[in-house]
């Protein structure tokens, strides 16, 4: 995953994931593969703009400087990127195609503008997508996020909700990542049911709200079997029917006050299960339960949101914990309609069962009743998703301009493709005011309507930076193409991505967006694959030595530049891989990095300082150990178990340098053996191995060599450990010669103390032997 080029430079988390892909890339090149290992920079975004506001330095300059620093650090660490394919999302040559993609989605009906309640960060003066709100706070500045109604641009990601959900299992992804995406998409099967709101004074303003001269409130429920237990309705404070109901309520001022208070709360605060639920009844207005035909009260409560379901719920307090809590607080009726074993005084029964108090449906199972009750009340089956359309408008400067034009005569029009890119202007005051700074640019808005030629104005919002990163991997295939996003031939050659490594924090942001964009562009005919990343692995967070998250505030940040100065780039690379499994969270340990440095020093000493120790002929013991090491390193690299690959190489070098006479011949290693070892070490420590390769007399780089093969005969151990069971339970193990016969093994097994006590004095009915693996004695 490409980085945001901040002024602080690379951190050790960057180096960890980038070293992992570098090892993989170098390994496959040594095995004869053509590997595309590119890099670029996610250069637009709030941090650069906020820094510009603070310092007065244009983000073009700060971003350019940061990118130069990042590239320098990446080169020092020895990352073998193809820099000829470098991309920068803030470059007009790149964002021209971001704008082009927007236009294709607009033509397809997948990009649209509407007024909607949005997440608003008052500090950043911009809208945030749901994925950019963390615990009710802006992920960038950590200030409180509120709700605000604004005209905004959206991408219709919900159009692909079902496919996004179904295709998750096709990929080689971590289970935690799959689970996060499934939860975010949030599929629910249920029914839409209408509750009539009869009142002769009611005035309606939209035809779809009228049925037989009666207004209705439509709800979505996953439990239509509990309809007869619905004792009240709850609508969101923003629900459009409120405008119709307010004039006929007996407590209009109280309701309006509650609505105003709810607007100051963000979604997390409103839906927090731990917080006490609040609400206000619309007094004087009732709804009709379509099952029981009884009048029930209508409430407004801020825990109901307009962007899930219909913005209204039927409350069944006997069978929903949230409704139960609300009903108890406001002394509302609770009717049990699914028979439960437990008593309902203190909590709701949320399971399924046999229906009661449900008229002619009594005695049915919940599953049987769902369909029958839905049909009985004229409802319809419905599938809902928790995922919302992707809100892409940002009221900030440093982003891709949205390529749309407003004409007083012709209305909203797309910028003609021939006029792309719509270049970000430089005559802008960065200070945010709640509307995009582009509004105040004179030259940006000097545009003619592409339809009628009269003066018009451009859209002043910019795109969410996640739009830039939702397709960047495609551009790597053909980064200098001036005529199209990338040629179909190059996309076919390189895509989809075989391996993608990055943080788990992108599970429901970037990765959802990139999957949507890939599917949408596939439907537009640009390529025939529908998923961008075949295999994903998430690297874990590297903690400080005090086991806390690294932070300037705590003074515990590890700067990779400092580590390279003290220990060298190879040591940094190998230590980050040796700390533990790639996906684990792990603390930095200075003692650990010293140990890795000693290992590399040993390798250096064997070649550089102990040439007399290099034998002219191969030591057979070392040869066998080397082949086992090669096999282990292959398996571990291909499964991204870099820490155990390094352990295997350390074991080999310890045997070489320490002279273990039981394993090696006077600690001697041949040129041939050392060369093979250096090749398998090379992806991990490219600098040292390149230097030692030259010292061994080679003129060409080590990375033009072929990865060594291992001899299958040499990696088979002469001894094997066999598990001994008695009646299927493990009682002992025994180490014996490989291929031992049952005749030789039986008496040895019977003598084992832990086996003897379970078989002594008992008849042995069977002796089951699975060669070289298992014995099961049946008594």
C-alpha cells in the first residue's frame, strides 16, 4: 500500500511492510519470474493542507519535499522498486484519470449529487466519510464530528453490495479482514411493512406518502414474526414525515427542541448501545399496527438513523433489548409474542420460537410466521445493507477537482473529456471556511458552459483522497500513458495484484473502495477481472520498547534513519522481519536488533576474515544442513513467515562459525556452500550479500543468480519421532530409525514406561502402525 508522504518521513511500520514485499520480489526474481514491484505516493489530503494553513507554504512544495525524503529513505533501506513507474496522485497527469473515472461513473449513474446528513468536522471544516470517523472523532484531528445537511456527491457503492459480500470468500485474505468487510456491508433479510397514520387534519406533500388518503410510516424489520408485539413506532429525528406530523402534534415545541439537540450528536453517540436511550412522543398522533389493528404511539428517538432501513422502526420491546430498555424507561406496553422459557421482567427474549398472542398465527414457528405475516399485512420481502453510498465531496483545497460545471440555463453538466484535467488552481487562500477554498479562486471559475457557451461555474468541491487510491494500482501497469488510464494489454499482463500488504485499518475504507472501483470499471469494459487483490496480508503494529504505541507525545518513536546509521540497513530489514510473525503486534527491542547485527557480522567474518576456514571440498554434514535450510527458507518466504526463515539461516551460520564437530567438519564451509547460502540470504540483506558476493570473486550482481535447489534426499531425516497412543490417547513418543518395521518397533514400544502402565496385564487386541508417524495400541 503506497504511503502518504508526510514531512515526518518513513516510520518503522512502513519499513516493515515494504521490506516484506521487497523480500518476496527479490525471491521471485531469483526464481526467474518477471516481478512488478512499484511505488508511488498518495499525495492529496488534509495533513498537507493543514500544514499549508499553519505555515503558509503551498502543499505542492511541502509534498514535493516529503516525497524526495521518502524516496531517499526507501533507497537507503534497499527497496528494489521500479521507480520508472512512480505515481503521484497530486500530479495532473495522474488525477486527470481520477476525473475521467468520475465522468464514467457519472454517465453510468454511479455518481450523483443529493442533499444528505453528513459527518462534519468543525475543526477541519469538511465532510468525512463514515469510514473516516473513529469513535465519534475525526480520524485526522481527533475532534468531535457532528451531523450536518449538505448537498454532496456520492458514488453508488450500494449497487455492488451483494457482489462485494459474495466475492469476499473467493480471495486469499485473513479471516479478520473478511469478517470486518462482511460486518461493514451488513446484509439483513427482512420485510418492508407499512403502518398507517390516520388523521383528517394531515397534509401531505408527496404522492408516495399517500395511501387511501392516509399517511403511512414504512419500516424495515428482520423479524416480521414479531409484528403483533409492536407496541410503538420510532422514527429518526430527520425523517421526512416529521414535517407532516409536526403541525398536528400536541407538543410541537418539545419535539422541535429534541430534533435540534439530536443534530449536535454524531452517529456513534446516537447508536452507542451503552448510552441511555432518549426520545419524545408525538402526542396526539397514532399509527395503526397492521397485524393487531391497534393504535400505537409514535416516538422520535435519535438512536434511529435515516441512512439504515427506512429511518423508522417498529418497536417490539418483548423481543428486542434496545426496545425493551426504551419501553421500561417510558412505561410503554410490552407484549410477548414469541414464547420463551425465561421470564421477561428484566430483559427481552431475542431468540426465535413458537408464536403466541398473534391471532391466527399462534402456534407457528418464527420461521413459518415470517412469510405468512408479511403476506397477511401486504408487506414485501426486502434485503437491506448497512453499507452506505460513498460520500466523496470534500470542502477542501488539496484534492482532485470534481469535473462538473453548473450552468444557469443548462443545469449540471460534465466537463468534456477533451478538457481534462481540470487543474487545481494556485490562486487560493487555504484557510477553511466551511465551503471549498476553490469558491474563492477567480481563474478556476472562468469557464463556459460546454452546452450553450454562456458563462458558467465549476463545481468547487474536491474529491475524497480515497478516490485517488481506489484505482492507483491500475496505473502502475502503464503509468506514462497519455491516451488512456492504462492500455488493456498492460492491464491484462499485470493485473490483478498477486500480493498486497498493508495495515488492517484499511479493511473498511480503502479496500472496500478499491473493490467497488474495480467492479465498476470491469462493468464498463476496461478489463475482465472483478477483484483487485488476490492475496492480502496485514502487517501488525510495531510498538515502542515500552509496549505503547509510538507517539511523539511520549517520546518513544523509533526513527528508521537512526537505526540505519547505527546498525545498517540490512540489520534494520532483518530485525523487522525477525521480531515475530508479520501479522502480529510486537514491541521494539534493542537487544533483539543487536542479536541480528551479530548474525550478519558472523556471515561477514566467515567470508571476509576467515578465508582459511573455507574448505576446498563440501562438508557432508553442512551440505545436508544447507539443503534443509534452503527448503525451510523457500517454504517460509512463500508463506510470509520471514521470522522463521531467518531463524533457520541463523542456525546454519551458528553451525558453520562455531565449529560444532558433531554436525560439521571442523566448522569448515566450502565456497559452493557459502555461495548458495548468500543467495538465500540476499533478499533479506541485499547490501551485505552483494558485497560478499564480490569478495568471493564474482563480477555480476548476486541478484542475477539462480535460486539454489535442494536435494530431496538430503532433507529427509534418518531419525523420526513416532507418536504412541493407547486406545486413541497419546501416551508417549519414541525416536527411531526412519522406515523401521512393525516387528522391530513393537517390543520397543511395549517397554516405554508411559505405555507399559496402560497395557500391563491387559490383552492387546490390535497394534496399528502408520509407518514413521503413529502407533495405536488397542487393549
